[in-house]
């Protein structure tokens, strides 16, 4: 950049404190006009806090913000939008029953007299779609659109409000590989037309594929800025964590034995009474990992809840070691050797107000050595906690600390420590690394492979294709409540899996 060139956005010495936490510690960051600048960092590194300051959701304690070289005050999202800053959140802010046009103009509606001018709204969608290459039907109802197209609507919403700076927060988290490629084409087209993009993600491959520059944050500070030409996945991971990280855990061939989990013709309804799982059958053997791939929302959550005793099925059977498992009976499953890493660690994995020590015996608190009849053995509970906290590297000031005070990664380690520290025949791991940093992901992957190698059967459900492909021995693909294919992990590539995840079929060789 030349000395006279003006940044689209610049933050200088931003400081933000929360009680007991210095979230942003004199952060400096800039965004050039027409560039894609990726922002990387572990959980708690300060990325989200910084973006919330830029978008006006937080006010900084110290520091300055400049837009187009002019110092600005951003007290609210309204200020940010007025300055040409738009944000596309990871969880879309759309009204499902509204059309694309209605969602686009919501909050800034064109009117004719006292009435909404829907013709003008539709015209705005068409004009912006053509200008930015974001093809979308203005009259389509949002809930009927694929996730990738819903994301286009979010981007169009920001562009309708004349955003010249776009913050994309984990924009690929719910997309198939093909939709990710389409998004990258759109991002490049936007920058050609003068839009500047801040791209927040934890996927190192994507950063190297799309970013012009990469800034890494660690513990509230910027530790460096680099370019894809100068960086590798390994070097970026090292910057994020502060040590060497194994990105793909070594894994030998599976040695499958007897069937441990058998699912027969399972049908499960969602909260609305619609069929979320529609006639699913599969089996998992000891000494193997069966991965279930699919875009989130295709029945994976309901399937796992039925298998783990959290939801009743309408039809079908679940057999554990040949014994039919009753629905809505988690303790039966625990007694028969099932371990469960749940999708929502705070709702189903922990009692947040309980101490770490008590959370570590949630499945076994009524058994020796932790209890004798109705009498708790507090000494045994505390000794168990000290041992597991050390063995599983749970970062906590004390075993008496409530689970709610831990970071997401350490909450996950508490769950893994509890579930892996008892005899396990079947491990059901649902999104086991969602929202975790590369260091915690490496740790959990190692433990899952160890479980397999010690003879457990593993059912892995993940929206992360890299995770599915690196850990699984076989892969089942779910689409609209059905398993559309089961393939050996080494015999398909990412694009073929992406095709199956979108409802397509593989061409015969």
C-alpha cells in the first residue's frame, strides 16, 4: 500500500475489558479497499469482540476507528450501517416465512403512500442481483431456499443498505463444498466492484484459498499479519495456538469386529411433528468409526437424540450389543456402555452450576467408589476430578470451579474426560469439535482415534467434512432424513461427498 492510500477501515489501539477479562488488548487492524482480509484466532482470542465493536454492538474502552481515513464514532449498528459497514452473522437473521424481497427491505422499506411498495422491493433484488452476480428469485419464500441461497439473501440485505465493508462471520459453517466454492466466487466479484471484506473463520484451508491478507489474534492481541503466499496451515496454526499443532491425527487401518450399534428402519419426528428421520438403517462395529456427513438440518440431530435416549422414535429399533434399547432411557444406555458427546454441550453435556468435580461423575455418581448406598464418597469424587483434570489438561483454577466459568474448549474436555473415563463399548460423538480452536480439535481427535483402537465402536456426526474424512473409516451421508449412501472413507473425495450431501448421485466409474 502506498503512503497516500486510504484504508477502507482502520482500528487503532482498541481496548475492551469485561469483568476479569481483557478481551481486546491494544488491537490494531486495517482493511484495504477491495480486499479480503481474513481474521483468525482461537476461541476467546478476541475476534468476535473486535467485530462487535466495529459493528457498534460494543463500545471500546480505548482506541479509535477510522472509515475512509476519517475518525468515526460507532455507538450502534445504525451508525455502522450509515457508515457503510454490514455484517452477515453465522446464524442468519432472516424471517423464514417472508419472501426474499420482503427480507431484503425489512427495516428500510420502500413505500408508496402508506403502503409497502413490493414492486420497488422486487426491483431492488433484481438490480442488486445483476450488479453483484448474486442470482436469487425475489418472490421465493426464504424457508424454501437452500442454505447457500439464504446466505446470498443476507449479503444482498447488507448491499441494499449500501455496505462497502462486509463482515462475514464463519460464513462457510453450514455450506456444502460446492456452496463454499460459489461463495468464494461471489466474494471475489464483490471485491472487484469495490466492496472490502473481513472474513472470520477457523478453517485454515479456506483462508489460504480466498484471503488477500491474514491477521491472527491470540489472547486479545494481534500476533501477526501475513499473506497466503507466505503462510501454510501449519504456520497459521502455530500462530493461533503458540505451539506446533498436528492438523491430521495419525490413524492406522480399522480392525472392525462385532456389531455394537444397529439401527433398523428408524423414523423420528421433529418438534413440529414432521418426519426428520425417515427409515434410516445402519450398523457400527467395534474398532471402527462410522462418520455421518450432511448439511446441518437433514435429520442428524433427531437421529442422535433417538439413539442416545433423548427423544422417542415413531417407528424402528435401536440395538446396543444385540439388546433392544428403550427410547427415553439414557441411564439404560449408559449402563450398557454408551458414551455421548452431545451437540449442545451446555444443554445436554453439563450442569453448568455444578462444579467440575460433580460434572465429572454425572454418569456414575451413584456407583462405587463415588457412593455407598445413599452415602456419597466426597473424597473419591475429588480424587477422580484431580486425576482427570490433569490427564485431560482441563485449564481451570480449581476442581470446585463451576462448569459455567470454563471456556468452550475446556467445557468440552470435561465432557470428554467424563465419558472416556469409564468402560465404553459405543461412543456417539455429535459435532465434537464445533466452535473449538485447532489445539482443542487436535486433542479430541487423538482421543477419539484412541477409543477406536481400544475396541470401541464410534458414531461420529459432524458438519465439518475435513473432520469426517480424516477420522472416519466408513461414511454415511444424510439428506432430507435419509441415508443416501454409505461409502468407504478412502474411496471418495470432498467434491463427491458434497454432491451426495446436496442430494446428487455419484456417477458409476
